C-alpha cells in the first residue's frame, strides 16, 4: 500500500502540533510551579537602589529584622541591620511604571 502525499503531510502535521502542544503544557506547568515556590511572605524588599549596572543596595524585611544588603552578580553582603524606628525615616519608594504603560505612552508620542 502506497500512502498518499496529502495523508503523510496531515499525519506529520498532527504529530508536530501534538509535540508543540506538549512542550507548551510542560513549559506552562514549570513556570506556574516556579512562581508559586518563588513567593515567600517572610521576605519583603522594602527599598532598593541601583549603584551600578549590576550592583544594588536592598533594604529587606526578613522575619521582622530590617537588613541592608549589598547585591552584586557574584555575592550578597550584609551591610548593616536597622532598628525598626529607622524604618520610619525611610522615604517611600516610587513604584516603577509598568512596561505596558511606557509602551502606550511611547506609541502615542510617535503617532502624533
């Protein structure tokens, strides 16, 4: 029996679509699992300041302790620990604008 070319193409397309769907499902499950493990209610970043292209200073609340950390690509160092009353003097950090908001503003500016 000699299968037709059209039948072979449909058969190949079906298995390719099935493989792509399987890859998508596995990627979705891995991403969802990683997102649930990443959130920790005991660790909160209160403030951060970039001091270089890949370096920054973080003020972090870990189990009620206020820590100031230096973060670089290779290491994290404890700089100091703050008292809770020092936290009141910390200026509120402005939330960075969402990428979609920036993109909409950019597109509106280009259209005009």
